């Protein structure tokens, strides 16, 4: 939670991210006509296994596959961010951790932490494939969250710091 060797700034960044997420939820809440739950159309859950060993085996197989996919995405974007020698802003758009490490600007850190980068978006997409959320719309949600959080941090830095 310590960013730039400042515990208070780390806590403020965290609080701005939470408040930004709440404001983003209000901004993107569905209209009243669409507020009812709409089940996913093409979702076909597998039949539950009949015994513990089958359930354990299925869970282990699924978890292992997810771990390999996530690690592959992290590795790809980490290597890509380092090989391309991009400016810190573009590096942070690709891979959050590398972007945070490459800057000392609190607003960029706030943006990277709340946006997460394409690496995090691709990791989350693995688990959201069964939901009806388009990737570009998801990126828009993440972008508005980052902008709102940066706006809150800007207010703090201008008036309360």
C-alpha cells in the first residue's frame, strides 16, 4: 500500500479507487427497463459429477488450465512491455505492474492501478467468456473507472494535500 514511499498516498490511492468504482457503478447502472436479471443465452453448465473424486479431478483440471492461461498472458505482456521500450504511459496500458514501477507520477499510478492494463483485461476475459459483456465495452468500463479515480485523486492533491 506504500506508493512512492508515502503510506498516506497509498491509502488515498486505494480510497480513490474504491470511490471511483462506486461512482462508475452508478454511471453504468442499467436502466430500469433492463434492471431485471437476464440469464446468459448460451450457458450450458456441465452436469455435476456424482462422486467426490470426479468433482476433485474436474476442479483440479479447471484450476490448472486457468493458472496456465493467466500465467501465459502475464508473461506475454510483461515481455512485450519490456522489449518494446515504450514510454511509461504506454507500458502501463499494456501491463499494470511494469507501468507502476516505471513512473513516479501519482496520477499515472492511480490510472494504472484502476485500469489494470490490457494484461489484466485479457486475464479477466478468460473468466468472463460465458457472460454477455463485449470486450470493448468492458475496456470502456475500466477506462471510466480509471478516469473517475484519477479525478478524485486530483481533487485530493489540489485541495487536501
